[in-house]
C-alpha cells in the first residue's frame, strides 16, 4: 500500500514463495540437464548449450502456464489463493528464465558470425509463408518483449502512475505473449523434433489454460446472472442479498444486485458490513478475502481496509466505496448505491438466533 | 530493413536512458509524492520500465505542478 515505495515488499509469506520458485527452477533445470545427459549419449549426445536452451525454454513455458492458471484456479478453489498472492514475482521470474533462454539461443545460433546477432536473427530466415520453415524464433522474441514489459511494469509505482485500468489492460497482453509462445514452441517442435508426445504436451497445456478460464468464467457469469435478478423493493432502496448464515465468520461473500458492480459483505464481531468488491490496488475481489487484524484483506496482495468506513488503516491512505447495510431477522439487505470512498457506515448488528 | 528496426529500437532506448537519469533523480518526486525518500534500489528497479515507457512519464512530468519556491 502506498505510503512510500520500497524496492520489494517482502514478508515471510513472500520469502517462502520466492524461495520455492527459485528452488523449483533450479531443481527443474538440474533434472532436465541430468536427464538429457543420461538419455542422449554417444552419437545422439546433445551439446551443453542446446541442453541449456531447452531446459530454460521449457522451464519458462511451464512457469507461464502456472502464472496463467493461478487466476482461474483461485476463483474455483480458495486453496489456490496463496499461489495468487505473489504472482507478480513468479511473472518476473518467468521473464528472467525466458531471457536466459533467449540470450543463450541468440548467442549460440547467431553470435559467431560477423553480422550483428540481432540482425542475423531478423534476416537469417525469412520463410514467412512456410509453416514447416517458419522463423519461429521471431515469435519467441515478440513474446519476450511482452514479458519484459510485464516484468518492467510490475512494481506498484506503475500501477499507480499508469492508472489501474491502463495497467490492467497492459498486463492482459500476457495472453498475446502466451499465444505467440504456443506458436513458437509448436513450430519449433515441428521443425526440430517431430515428436508426437511433445506436440501432445503443448496441446494439453493450451487445453488446461483455456479450459480453466472457461470454467471459471462460466461460474462467474452464473453468479452475476443470479445477482441481476435481485432488484430493489418498491418501498425503498434495500435489496435482499442473502442470509447472515451464508457469510462465514471473519470472511467475505460477494453479491451482485441488478447487474451492477459486485458488493462484498463481511461478517465479524457479530456484525455485517458492506463495501465495493473491487480492491483499490489491482481490482482484486475483496469479497473473497478475509478479516485480518480487524481489516478487510484483499486475497490478491493483502491490501487492507477497515470494513466500517472503507479506509486503509493509518498510515495508509487508500479508500474504497462502502454500502449501507441492515439485517432484518437473518436476512442481509444492502442499498446498492455505493457511498463515496471512505464513508463511514454503521455495521449492521446480527440479532442472536434463538431458534437453535 | 532489419538494420532500420534495430536502429529505431536502440535510438528509442537511448533517449529513454537519457531521460531516465534526471527523471529518477528529480522527476519521479514531482509526479508521485510516494516516491520521495524512496531508496535508490527502488529507482534502479523501475529504470527498465522508465526506458520502455519514457514518453508517458515525460508527459506526466511536464504536467506535474512545480514545487513551491521553484523559479
């Protein structure tokens, strides 16, 4: 949260996450190279450089799959939220591994002539009309440039200074990078390996990424459709959005009213509060978060707001919109019109249930 | 053609690097108060992005209000 920028906002959770990413990458590279040296010997032996290129390339490709699958997985099952929490570091690590792959590949294939390696890369193969001889390296280069832009603008400074909508649009280009990399890998395999199981793995990756996005999207759409059917009562602004028992203690729940922006409901200390579902940081789903230290805590990056007034605890200054809320019996009713960010709203007290 | 593309990219990056030094020393504090007093490692970390997106930041710096007492 923005009081003053620090280089990296590390905490214990992020240190563990980053250690696992670093260790995982090192382990993958070591296993890949050992397997390559063991399986291919004699006349079929693969040079160290090519092994390194393949190890780094496949590692970055796998990491990008994890990056892309994390979002929908976390929407489908809360147990994946810890993966989402520090996804930006995984994205930067993916770029660094891809950069190492590209550096060795360009150096190895284009660095030993008297032509500039980049000029050689751009001019050595111009078979743009041929599928079997297509210069797939150019697709990888384009994807690497996109991954660079993602990594270079991953700090909160960029989010604030480009604005959340522009930053989000910029980072959605990662899907274009993925499409370019699928073609880069598929055409590369077609030209050098001709192995059906490798092509099958690439296809399986695409199916998993696309499938998870479709399933998560359908679930979100169903949620919004149910919410769109809720409308205000004739005698006032109050809209019934559910039962207090639907909201787990010290957790959130989302509700959609009349097709508008989602509202996040939180239950804590025998009360219900309502805020916008959109985190001021990256638009994370606050309703999927928890109450930690008395504050609504975004599941994506841990930004916090007081549930009663939508303000970040001092010294932070972020604010989110709040909603008027009341509890009638066991039913929660909200006024779908958002109040100005930071507006204090009296939490609705939950009446004791004397039935059981 | 390839040489021209490379020259354009290198030229753009060179201007970005030239812009980046004064921006990270002074301009960043003008466009974003949260950057005041930030460590040099943070400024170094965002340098690649500054080189890539320098036209956006140059426009913001030009439009940023001048600090009190500045000529």
